[in-house]
């Protein structure tokens, strides 16, 4: 059985840390302000706005210590990773999860934070939250077409709803490559390249009987093809309950073209399977990034013109 961390209430504390790439304090300030407007206290880790002049938000030891301190702090009810990038896999095997396993808290983020989601699910059966991170709050507001007033977009709101315990029910328009059907199962997944990175490790994620979701950014088309070949060879696409293909944004092609779009090459890799599949679901590195609870049970309905994912 999956353990679900306690949902948050006004006055609770959210920790903010950078376990991988660097983020300046300025880029996180909009996030901090909004979390406080929602009624939460924010505890900033030492890695936010810190680090040497290289890519990372600090040395491996500094990033590990910062994350560990927030993980072990009983006043912190959730940890929002300010950004992803690369670096979490360099510290994952040194994180001590003993206290966390006794007193779970929400671990929030996406991209490189897929490492944490997969490791926590595979080893401790504790739910976590794949969702927008601090940078997304800089573009949180949209203009309501009816009233002309500014409001927070649905993707940032989905994060708030998730941590406050509201059941999710998402829908999107159908795609021509969709395979109709219904699926029920625990939701797992995240960034494709990170899940490939984890195969054969202590953080490897089991997919049999689950609803798997995948997204990626900035990859060469041939590399996406190669990663799906690896998923197939590793058995990760066998006996899924269902499959959600999210955004594959900013894809790149070689000088001599690969010859297919990213969704075309994915469709061909899935031709041997019969479970329901949807494409272009709003989980991605772009603005369209709905909060998804990793490890929690969902129902996926892929219809002719609509796709619904609900807890």
C-alpha cells in the first residue's frame, strides 16, 4: 500500500532547496511570495541563490546537507525543489531516508526531481508530487477572458490543490494517435531521460500494472527513439495499465532528418501493445504542467475526443 504524506494546511512550513542546478534568489522570489499568500511559511535552504560559479547550486556535499536538513526537520511538511537540471543522482545514494520513512512529507518538483520520485516510490512506497517548481511562479498569472482580471493559471493552482488534498480530475482534447480505453492503477513516471538513467539502479521504477507518464525536453529525435528502444528492451512498456505521453518540447533533429516527428516515432514503438495511450497530455517542461501524485491511484479514460485522468 502506498503511503500518502499529510496534506498541508495554513501555517505549515514548506522548505525550498536546490538539489541539482543553480537558481538565483530573484527567480524564486515570486514563488516564495505566493506560497506565503497561500498561508504557508517558507524555510529557505542554503542552496537557493548559493553555489560556486559552475552549474550546480553547491558541491555535492552542500546540496546533500541542505536536502537532508529539510528532510529531517519535523516542522517542514513539504519540500519544494526550486529547480531541476542535473545533479540529484549524484547525491541520491547518500540521502538518509529513515526519518522521512517514519514521517513522510511531500517532495515536489519535476525534471531532475524524477530521481527523487522514482527512488522514494520504489524503496519506500511513499507518494510524492510531480509538479511545477519555483520558476513557474514567475509566469503564474493569466488574464481571465470573461472578467479581464488576472488570475493564477490552472497549473500553479493544481500544485496548491494537490498539496491541500483536493482530488484531481484533469481533461484534455484527444489526439489522432490516441488508443482508446480505460486504465486504473498507481501513477508513475516523469522525465524520460531520467527514468532511462535509473534503469538497473536502486532507484529503478517498476511499471507493470501501473499508469506510466512520460515527458521530455531538448532531446534529439534519434535519442528519444533510442530511449524508447531501451524502455522496450528493459520491459518497462510491457503490461502497463495505460500510458500517458506528455509534452516533448523543443525537440531537435539531425542535419540528415530522422524522418519522423516525436509522436510518430513513439507511436511506432507502441504498436506491439494494446493498452490505452494518450498523447499531448499537459505534463511537460512548458507552462502546461499539471501536478501529478506519483504512486497514487488514478483512472485514465482515453475517449475519441477527450482524455480524462482522475484520482
